[in-house]
C-alpha cells in the first residue's frame, strides 16, 4: 500500500480546522435541538389540550434542565481527559 502524502496549504488547514471544530458544532446542535424538542412538544400539547402557555413553559424548563445536564456531562468528561493527559504523556516515546 502506498502511504498517503500529507497535503499542505489552505485546503489542509481548513480540513484541520473543521476536524477540530466538529465536536463543538455537534454539541451546539445537540443543545439547540434538545431545547427545541421540549419547547415544541409543550406547545403541541398546549394546542391539543387548550392549556396555552402552561405546557410550553414546562417544556422550556425541561429543555433548560436537559441543556444544563448535557453541559455538566461534557464538563465532567473534559475534566477527566485533563486529569489523564499528564499521565499519558509521561510514559514517553
């Protein structure tokens, strides 16, 4: 098999930037869609049960709880990675 030659230039730096941004773009999408899901779900139930705006407000609160829970989860994962990083690099080459 031939080894793939590393590309250089603007295209390569753009690919590296998108690869680095990928997890953060995914996180933003998860947060936005999670919030929208609960708010829209509350709104649909409000229209169906004719209780506007109460279930929409409940959906907004549940959406905020979901967003905070996801941010907490990401924070814990990042802290664990930071704690592991010094030990991983100390094993040398």
